[in-house]
C-alpha cells in the first residue's frame, strides 16, 4: 500500500519544535517513501501558566514566562517560513511540499487568523483545540487534569470542538479530536464512555464539510473513525504531528489500512484527502 501524504508536520518554524528541521524532515520523507507533506506550523495566541515542576515542566518555557508565570507563544514568522519552504521545494523537487498552518483555537482568534492567511499562500490549514478555560486563564488538558475530574475535562473539550467547527474560519481539517487522551491520567482510556460526546463533535465536523485528521502521534481509536463514518464524515487526512524529522510518517501504514477498512480511498493526487463514496 502506498503511503498517504503527511498533512501535519512541524519544523523549526514552530515555536515548540526545538528539534525541528524542515530540510532534514524532507529528506526523511523521501527516505521512507512519502509522496507529499505539509508543514503546518503552530500559530497560537492563548497564554497559559508555565509548569514549574512535574512531567510537563520545561525550562525554556519557564524562562520565557512573564512575571505572573504566564507563557505566551512567540509570533509566527510567516515570511521566513515561506522562504524556507521555497528553498526546500528547490532542493527536493521529487517531494510535493505544501505550506500550512495549525491554528490553535481559531474560533477565538478569527481576526488574527485572517491577518496571517493574508500573508500566504497556505495550502493546508488545520484547526486545533489545545487550551480550555481554567479559572482566570487557559490551560492544556495536562494542566487541568490534576485539579478537575478528567472525564469532565474530556466532555468540555469535545463540547468546545463543536463550537470550533461551527465557525466560518478558514481551516479545512480538524486536528487531533482525541488530543486530551494523550494526557489521560489513568490509562487505558475508555472511548466508549464518551460515545455521545464524540459523536456530537464528529457530527458537527461532518456538517461543516471539514476533514477529520487521523493523527498518529497517539493512534486514533478505530471506534472514532467508525463513528465519523456513521455521522456523515466524508474525508480524512493523515498527520504524524511530527516535531522532529524521525517522527514524520510514523504509523502511516497502519493508519492507512484502518482508513481503507472503513471505506476511505485515496484521491486523485498524493496530497488529496482520502474520501468515501456515499
């Protein structure tokens, strides 16, 4: 089976990809037989408390926090990024390289999204939900789980996904609908316990006409893809969410086989979404 395009990749142009390298990622993509990839760099605006201890403590983020302990991701350098993509297109002519963005909480930052898109072109724009309200601030699920009921957090996350995809924002893929599961404090995660909430979020995404991402950083549970089909989902994309070259395309053979088993088929070009017929 031919590998699909990796439509969720980060390089040194993402603020959190400290091991990222656009050129080495392209070389790795060719080495493993990927036909195409999209560098979907982070564009985030929410500030959140920098952890000072525990498994998610990060000296670099702590050092960049303000006096109140809040970290604000640095601004995205669109011009530098686009120039780097062009250099890689020249260096790797056999690899189809798409430009892209991963917009964090685009339903809350529509104006900022429009401004960045105007600096484009950007071929593949992902909408993602990383942060939820937490008291006076926002925080990622791993920062909320220790002081709130984890099941409640997951339900709140999926309700927020509905608000995200119900906007008219210019993103075409919903990234990692299962993002909180990465940090679930008491594995294994019982996806069936959240069927109603997942189905509602998937239904809203399908009605918006967007594609669902099969993110392989934490393999998507097959049940979620089954629900996506049931709720009218027509298209999927594949994303490794790689933040360093060696992670690009990881798990894609298994993910592609799963998508094919649920009726999704490749498009006309290597970088098209996989779709299913009615």
